[in-house]
């Protein structure tokens, strides 16, 4: 048996028998927190710190639940992501650490701990610089080598939650956004240092005087001029035979503002966020905060959330659970509820034109579904009838209602 086949067999046994056995013992891993990477990248630029903070906090604030056919399911798997991934942290802290690692290193990792039956019981974030993805040449499967102060091990890809930025074909790791911005940050830093140097320079002066000015008078005028400079202002009498020229520092605030604007635009492009999130006034095509939030959700959060959901559905759910309709889902609707009028009109259009049922709308808003059979029917305005109802009966029903009303009168 080849080496990689032995390793694969080893971890298949660990999934079925637990974390300790005759040839291995993973029990020291239990209760460990494999997080806390260097924050050097976050402290080099205020704009990068702010955009990563915004993305991490936004993702960590989103409700995530386990569903079965649009109905929220309760249980240990739901609590694993919604409440407590492990005994030492909350779900908010877990997602914020994972997203911070994704936006600094380009990759966010979490180790899955399973019980004797192979069901996930805990998730531990791991430092991105401790993980090395590799391909088994025997069967082209993906494995992860973990090298940390606590242990060294190789695990199969289904035992690691891996969220990342984009990578080229054949790439196993995501590209770090900060590395992409390296030239931009170096240029911005050089401009800032030059501007700071120019701002700290004292103004220079040239004193011109005629040759026929006496030494005593020259010394007195120079002393008066030095006293004016030392006192940081004031006035000096410019007598006949003396001329002063000032050479001010070459600092232009407009140049610094232009460079800062270019840097912020590039940071926003790399992290795929609206440039207005970096306190820029440029909001072309956005008329309201609701439209700005819609743009942020559609262009930024949805691709990120989709990656997390795919990882959770593939690696935390067994095939038979997925076949029964189980899936994990982040609720993004809360970020879009600001434009209430537009959402109300949209839902009314869906219901009144037979496109969606009341329960379909409830599922979109994460509202508990109604047990009434009519809540699953689709209606069209008329006002309102089931879609499968004979159109001729609709008129008869209306006429019958009208006759009853007249007879009652």
C-alpha cells in the first residue's frame, strides 16, 4: 500500500472510531484554540484595517441557521454555527476570525472535530500560515498539512473548512489582497513620508544687504530677524539697504489628497466594496443608503456568503442529510429591509400575479410558515382566486355574492 493510501486509511479510521485509538491519539487537540495570527498586516494602513473590520463584522453579524426544505431545523449542528463552534468562543468571534484571516492572508481555515459517529461536534480556527494544501499524486485528492506548536498532521480536505479569495487555475491557496496592494501601499507611504518631511521643514530665508552697510547695523538687523523667526512670527523693520527672500516648504495638500483618493479607490476595488465605505464622497449611480446597501450585499457579501455555505453544506452535512433537504443558510434579508416600500410592492406583485404563495414570501423573510393549506396556494388578482380555479366559476361566485347581498338588504 502506498504512503498516501495509508494516510487516507488512517484518517478514515479516525472518523469512524473517534479521536484516539491504538495507533493515534488526537485527544490533546480537543479544547485547543488554533487562532491568533500576526496583526502586522492590519496595522500598516488605516484604510485596510477599516475595510477588513467592516467585512469581518458584517459577516459575523449575519444570522446563520440549518434548514430543512425552507424550515429552520434545531439541533447540535444548528448550534455549532449559530451559537458556539467550540467551548472557547462564540459564533460571532469564530466568523470574524475566519473572515479576517481570509482578508489578510487570503485564506481562512477551521479544523472540524468529529465524534465517534463522524458527526461534527466542534470547529477550531487555525492560523493560515500553519496550513499547507497539497495534492495526493496517487488519486489527485486534496489534503492539508497542519504545522503548529501543538501538533503536526495531514488531514483530508473534508476535515478543514477553507474559505479564500480568488486563486488561479491549479492554485490551492487564495491570493492575499494585501500582497496585491503592496505597490499601492508602498507608493502611498512614500508620498506620506515626503509630505511629512516637507511639513516639518522650517522656512528658509535669504538676507541681502548693500556693501556700504556697516557691520554694527548689519548685526543688529540680523539679530532682529532671528528674534522674529524664533518667536514664530512677528514683524521686522526692513530698512533701506536690506532685502529678505523667503523659501517656503514645498508641501501641497492637494497632491496628498489626490494620492489618498487613488489609494482608497484601489483598496475598494481589491476588496470589492463600494468606495463610499472608505469615507469617499464618490457615490456615482447611488441615490440612497438603501441602494448603497443593496450594492454592497449583491456585489460583495453574496459571493462571500455563498462560499461559506458551500463549505458548510459539503463538509458538515452527510450525503443522506443533503438528500433530505438539509442546508445551511445566511440570512441577508435583514440588510435589505431598509427599502420597505420597494420590498412590499415586490412581494405584492409576486402574490397577486400567481408567481409566489404567501408561504414562499414567508420563506424569503425567514418568517415561520403557516400550516394552513391555502398558504401554499398561488393566487391571482380577481380578487383573489386560486390559480387552478375555473375562470367561469369566478364570475358565478361574484354574481352569487352580489345576489346574496341584495337579497339580504
